[in-house]
C-alpha cells in the first residue's frame, strides 16, 4: 500500500525512528540546563529515570517526521531528497530548543551552534547541486544572524545589560 507514492512501511519506519529520537531529545532537554555531557553512553546509563514530557516529545517528533515524509516524499536522487533530509535533521533540534526555552527560558548556546553548523552544512550540500539556491540560503543566514546580532547590541546599549542570551 502506498501513500503519496511512498510505501506505508517507510512511514512506519520513519515513525519508529521519530519515537527513538524523541526519547533521546527528551533526555537531552534535561541535560542541557545542567550543562552535563551529552553522549549515547550516558543516555543508556540513565535511561531508568522518569522524564517529564518524554512521551509528548516522542510522539511529537514521530508525527512531525511522518508529516515531513508525506509532504516531501522520497525521490530517486540524493539532491532531490535534501529538503526531506534537512527537515528530518532540524526537527529534533527545533523541538528541543522549544521545550528547553519553554521550561527554562533559555536556549543553550551549544544547541544554537549545532543548528547554525547544520545550516552551513546544508548550504554546502545545496551548493553542490545548485549554486543559486546556496547563495539565497547563505544570504538568509547572514540576514538572520545580522538581525539578532543587531537586537543584541542595541538592547545591550539601551538596557545596559545582556539583552539576548550569550550565556
């Protein structure tokens, strides 16, 4: 059986991968504010703990993965699948940023830097196939960084203290 030219088995596999990644993200959301080590070894050692919102995070990422797969489908070429891959990589990081910010009112710098580095990687990958798209993505990246840097600097001048993060 196929949905949007993708076998239902792929939806099931992507949903299960989403559940596993969601469990790991629920654990990292607890570790980010504590600034503790994030590794799979530490994850397996501490898996007996009960985490708040663990199941919500697991199912949210799983459902988002299935929606992204439905939206983009699976193409026959790697470069045609870059949009699908990009969202499958960024969804857990953005969900993690959302949850940590909701609970602790802070987005950890290492999470921001990971998202930034992932963006640079995808600009490079898109540039291999289409330089015009890569230039547009790079311009958007520079514009976004410039806007938030401007807010940080102006807010610091006006308020006389940190206006936005950098902790």
